[in-house]
């Protein structure tokens, strides 16, 4: 029985749970510190596990990922919360949380929901959180590695914690240059049709100034129009009200005259009977109110007779205002704002040369800021490229590419939002071979080794779990053992999850699980099983392509495990 010496590693991803994802009905993967290896037959579903991790990283969801017959697929990752991670996540998690749970649901109809610490979140929020926890290198990264943008991003990632701020400054400076260029171009285009624009702006400004709309004027005129339209009716009503109270001074039939006569009689009896006195006081108040009401009616009549302008004059003014509102924005405020715009345009076009000179100066200043920001990026990239290339060469030597030379060239490029650099990874795989961009000279196996060397050299804190899917593509033989040792070395400082088909890699695992596909009469299911002891040896025999009872393969598998145990933890073979 083999006993591995387990070294200390930070533990980030504790559990991965998957339900109804393609062929996986329900599976749970428990991870430990160090190197975690996932193996399985071709077609068993290792890619599904990578898809599950991609979903946790906010990757694109597809309804085809939902297991046939299921209503939804569900992926959940449980992460340990260190003090550093808790600080980085800040308000995304409850203060009393002991673990962080990220989850994703996909319905059979293709709808998706994301969750961070039990709260619903957007895919972007899920991705931003997960990227603090997982560095995912999928099988497609081999192809991305030859892309200039991917190479630039790798160098930027190795340029230290200040590089994001430099990138943000460069992007902002680039946007400022584009804005200044756009304004200058627009000025030139406007100058080409200056006369037409001047005529239009002058006409519209003169029309607005002639109409001179005032805030609230339209509403006031609308009310005035209503009064004028019903002037006779209003006059008759007010007159009737006034006359009913006090028709004229000689007529004693009005309410006012009658109340005055009655008040004389009442006041004569005042203070005779205290029960009557309150009624007399109320009558006196009512008489005064009637007199005031008569005066108000007559004042209203006087105002009607003095209404400024006739109905026709009001209608003309309202039509004029309505035309201005419809042409220039719908409100008086919008019309006045349009007048200000016309005035500004006339001033600008009135002195095109001075405006062009001013905008040219602004463009020059913006280009100076951009060039300074780009220079800061270039300096940081050259320094990072030098140290990153040295780290890659060191690791390539441990990956059976001792004679390889690797350089990172930082060359001038046209200014853009990411600065003015073009990064090129240059590889000389063997002495005497030409040094050329890796896209032209590297084989699949060499690309895999360069990628692993870059992952190790770029570092990253122990707070991050590395997930490596098919990083051993195109590799076999002695190189496979070297790659396994490098993976073991990488896992000495952090948690690593590696999906592999190489027994030389699997033999080095601190924790080994296998994906098994079970084909039934009506359906196919995939499960994940942890392996230990003799089960690990049996899996290595299978990976060697031998039958269970193949004695030579069994001895080979046991030899791989024994060699792994003899190799000091964290030390690559042959170092």
C-alpha cells in the first residue's frame, strides 16, 4: 500500500456539485489541497466537468447542456474563505459567511440564473467573483496562446498590481484622443457646408427671437382663450349674482337691501334678550359677507370688460407659439435651449479658423497624455516580459525542452486603447532551429508545455485554484513525466485541478477522481468517483491501455506511483 506525504497547500475550491448537465445526472467532486487529478475514458465526460467550471466562471450557457428529460441543470461550487479572499470580495458576501457558494442554473428553455453567496447575480457579477478564485486554462487556450492579444494579456497579467491602473489610464487617454479627432473632423465637415448651416441657424434663431416665447405663456393664453370664448356667459352669470344681492341703490328688492332693513330692526332689539344676541351677530356677519360678495361680482365684471385683446388676437398668438413648440422641441424650455444652440453654432462657425486652432491644440494635448500613458505601459511590459521569459525558460528546461530558448518581444505598434505595443512570443525549440513566433514553429506538445510554463511563471497567489483542462494535449513518453513533475511543482504552492489522460500525471496526484460513463438500456449516465489505494493503481493500468490482469502494466503503474512517492514534494523530477 502506498502512502503519500501530503504537503501543505492553501485550499480554495472545496466541492463542485453538478446536476443534470448533459450526461451527468448528479455528481459531487470533493477536492483537497495540492494536485487534484480527474481521469476517465475518452467520451466519459471529462469535458462536461470543464463545462461546469466554465459556467461557474460566467461562461455562455446553452440549453443543450441540460440533460435530456430534466427541467434544469445546476452547477455549484463551494469555496473556502480566507481573510484575503474575504477582503477582496468585500460586500459581495455576508460578513458572517464561513464559505462562499457560487451557483448557476440553466432551464431546459435556455434561461439562466446566477447566484453569489445565495443571492441572485448577473453572469458578469458571477464571473468577476469567480475570477478571484479560479484560473481556468481550457483546452482551447493552446490555440489562444498564438494570438497576439492573448500574449499581450499574459504579459500584462505578469506586470504587477499597478498594471490595471496603467491600462485604464491608457484606455481613457485613447478615448480622449478619439473624441478630439472626432470633434475636429466634425468641424471640418461643418465648415464645408458652413453657409447652409449659418443660414439655417440664423433663420431659426431670428424666428425664435421674433416669437419670443415666455415660460408659462401658452398655458396663460389657453386660459384667456377659454374666458374669451365664453365671455357673455361669464358676464351674465356675474351680473346676475351681483344684482341678486343689490340690484341698484333705489331698488329695495335685492338681498342686500332687504338684509340691511332687517338688520336695523334686529339691532334695535339687541341686548334685550341674550338668546337673540348671537343670532343678531351672525346676521350682521352675513350682511357684511353679502356686501363683499356683491363687490367681488362687480369687480369680476369690470375685469371681463377690460380683458386685453380679443379672441382673434389670442388665437393668433397661440398658433404662433404652437408652431414654435412643434418645430423646436415641444416645450418653451426646449425652444429657448434650441435658440442657445443656434447662437453657439453661429459663434463657432463664425470663426472656423480660431475654432480649428483650438481643437487642434486640444488634440495635441490629448495625444501627449496618450503617449505618456502608452510609454508607462511599454516600460512595465518590457520589464515583465524579461522576467516572464526567464521563468518560462526555467520551466521549459524541466519539461524536457532544456535546449529551448524563449523570448518575449515587445514591439512598437499603432496606438490603441491598450497602448502602443505588440507582444510576440518567440520560441527556438532546438539549437540550430530558427527562432520564430510560436504560431509558426511550435507543435501541439510544445504549445502545451509553453502554456504550462507560462502558467507557472506568471504565478498568481495561493488564493487561486488553477484548473487545467487537457494541458497535456500532444504530449507523451518521457515528456509526460516531466510535465507531471512540473504540475506537482505548481501544486506545491496552491490548489491545482488537472483533467488529464496521462498516467504519468495521474500518478503524481494528491487526490485522484475518475469520471465513469454507465450505458443503460434507456439512458447513459456519468458519475464521478474518488479513487484511493489499489483503485488508483487499477486506473493507471487502464490509462496505460492494458487489461486488468496485465502483470507488466500493473508493475508499470506501481512503478509510477512509487516514483511519485520518492520524488520530494514540490521538486520536479530531475531537478
